[in-house]
């Protein structure tokens, strides 16, 4: 079939398919509406909005990015209850925003896209339910931390009680008065420790690697402040800006420069926090042997308090296997348990996968990404025209607000979409040389970061290179302000 001519393209409204109805998918829909595009569908495999906040419902779940920063810039919420609000409140916020902008009308829930192929100038979409669709553009809002990683521990299926991943919490299982094991000490496990101690009879935290923990108090926001934010949006905006600048100037600088005074400050705060642990043996067990922020930094208001509770038990012996009644460690001891929670993180190299993605001339994304995923500015992939990712590979991840990242990225993507809307071209994708050059520069810049100072972490790819944005956040903002069109292949 011949391609649409430029004239046809202009006479027909552009059609968009957005994959995923989480934070970035809702954002995409709102921004498309705002730009006057009405022909779009969000495909969501689950039955409601919310993405990561729909999936992560474990006890203690919250966002450790302060709430007045972790909301859309165009829809600030004066009613956040805490500096770092709990997960159910964040989920309700996203659902409210989706409702406010009538996004439901354009969303197909319970529909999982299984295959997309670029043919004859358009994307052809197939769903697992056998539906077919077509679109001029695909926006992949599929999330980063989405596919649970299950540990390779012997006997995982032998445990006779409930066993589930932190992102698949089984709410039919009561935890009150139970002996619960947590495997892992990432941000999820640390939040769960604070969320479960005092409710369960015994909490066993199986630690493979200790973590540095930055103390982040989480007070309630009082009524007076909420009322101020309701009646004076400028006051709320200035609170947001303060958080934004503080984060950009301090934390974002600390992680990209292992020799920075900002990182030294983070290290000092973490060390002082560890010193609050009174038992010297426990303190030593909790003491990491790598630099703070090498792994994704844990922010917690209460972890050390919770782990010092008499009902909490830190297990540092390596796990030998899981047995019907509990977990046996290499010292031969069986820790008898009622429930096991795998807080073992996510497969962070998936992005759009397992969707089968076929680009120009039959090129398969799975082959292009066989070694590892990559994307120019984490947005565009050579030979995959008119497909743009939000929070794609190697973007600013970790302790950053992914909402800010996605908003900046969408504004950038919109400028590329405009090229097609204006009839300047029909297909936009990054040139291979530009993508390669960007990746070379990125890999080089990661050498200065704290992420390569000697630790195991999900930031590191198969080569041990951080899969993240290694420059200042200000540089990201600058890059996102205006696409360098010479880096793009614009097919008429
Ligand atoms: P994670 O940081 O990847 O932590 C996984 C944990 O499981 C690590 O402690 C790891 O140990 C351990 N582990 C993995 N396999 C194991 C095995 N076979 N035996 C024993 N231990 C094993 O996962 P996560 O805690 O779910 O957090 C992932 C990311 O989600 C975070 O880094 C963060 O970006 C995001 N998150 C954000 C928030 C928030 O408030 N914004 C909250 C939760 C999560 P090692 O350290 O030894 O590898």
C-alpha cells in the first residue's frame, strides 16, 4: 500500500495510541487534548488508572519524593496530607486528575497491546484480546519499575504459606499477629518494615546488602497550610519551586559528581542517622561498605526506629533455601514463618517489552535491544518512527520526580509531533549516528557518578554502566526545551 500523501495526512486528524494509563499515560492524554488532538486511545491492561500506584499497595507504601513536587505541575494538590503522602492518596490523586480531564472516555481498560508494527507510514496495533487498531503515533508510557523480579532461591514454590512479591500484595492475607519475612532491603522493603512493625508479631528482614538511609521526616501537613494552598495557589507554587530547586541543586548534583560537597553532605547525614542505632552489633550489621547514594538512596522517616523494635529481626546470614515452614539460612537455622514477601525489585530492562515491536522495514525492537535497551534522550529509537517513550531507557531515574521528567519529555515530543501536524514530514525518528553519539557521551559521563563507586544496584546495566542520566538536571531541562532537528530523520 502506498504511504499517505502529505495532503492526505493534513486533511485527516492525527491518531495516537498511548500505551499505559499510569502517571505518564494520563499526562499524555491531557497534553494531547490540550494541543487539540482528540483522536487518541489509551490502552491499559489493568482495570483502573494509576500504574505503579495501582500495583504497589504494600503496608507503608508512600512516595519518598515530597508530594508537592510529586504531582503534575498543572494540577497541584493543596490537600496532600503529608510531606510524603501515602500510596492510596497518590492513587486517588491520579484517578481524580484522570476524571477531571475525562480521560476515561479515551481509555480501554483490560486491554493489553501484544504487538505493534510500523507499516505503510502508520502503526498497526494488535491486542491480546484480538482487537486491531491503527495510529500515526505511539506514546509508550509503560513505566520503568513494572515487571517484578523473582529471586532465584531454591524452594520458592515449597513454602506452604502465602508468598508474594511486594508489587503483587495479596490483601486477602491478614498480617496481624503473623510472622512475616521480607526478602530484600530496597526502598520497598524499607517502607514495608516501617509499615508492618507493630502489626505483625515478628518481622524478619533478610538483608543481603545493608543500605544507607537518609532521614526524611514525614510530618502531617496542617489544616492551616492546606487552607493557604487552597486559597493562594502562588504560595503552593513557591513551595513547589523551593522543593524543585533544593532537589536540583543538592541531590541531583550529589549523585552525578562523586567528589561533590553535596555528596559529602548526604554521606554525613546518612552516617549520623546510622549512629542513632543504639546496639553496636546491629549498627555494624546495618553499616554499608560502599558510598551513600551508590545504590538508589533510601529515604525514610522511621526505618532505624522500626528495625530496633523487639519484634523486628535483622537476618544477615545468606539464605540457603525456602522450606515449607520458613527460610533456612546458610548457618543451618530455620526461621519459621507464616508469610514471605519478596521485596526483590524489578526487571528494569523491559520498558515496552514484552510487546512485540516491529519498526521500519521489519526491524524488531527485541533484536535492537537484545543486549540492553537504549534510546536517544530516553525518548526515540532509530528506525522506530513516530514512536516516543516517556521515562524510557537511561533517562533520569532513581530519586528524581518522574513526573517532572515525563512533563519535560512530553513537551519535547509535542514539538516533534508538530512537524508532522504542520506537514513538514510524515515520519520522525532519531538518526542512528545521533543516537550512537548520545550513548557514547552518556556512557563517558557516567564515569564521574557515584553509581560506579562500587556497589551492586539496579542502576547498572549488563556492562556495569549506570542506565541513567549522568548529567545535571538543568542539562536535561535544556535538552528538553527544543529538539535538535539535525539529529532526526524527517521523512516527507
Ligand atoms: P530494589 O531496590 O531493586 O531492591 C531489591 C532488594 O532485593 C535488594 O535489597 C536486593 O539485594 C534484594 N534481593 C534481590 N534478589 C535477592 C536474592 N536472590 N536474595 C536476597 N536478596 C535479594 O527493589 P525495590 O525495593 O522494590 O525498589 C526498586 C525501586 O523502586 C527503588 O529503587 C525506587 O526507585 C523505586 N521505589 C520508590 C519508592 C518511592 O517512595 N519513591 C518506594 C519504593 C520503590 P542487593 O541489594 O544485595 O542486590
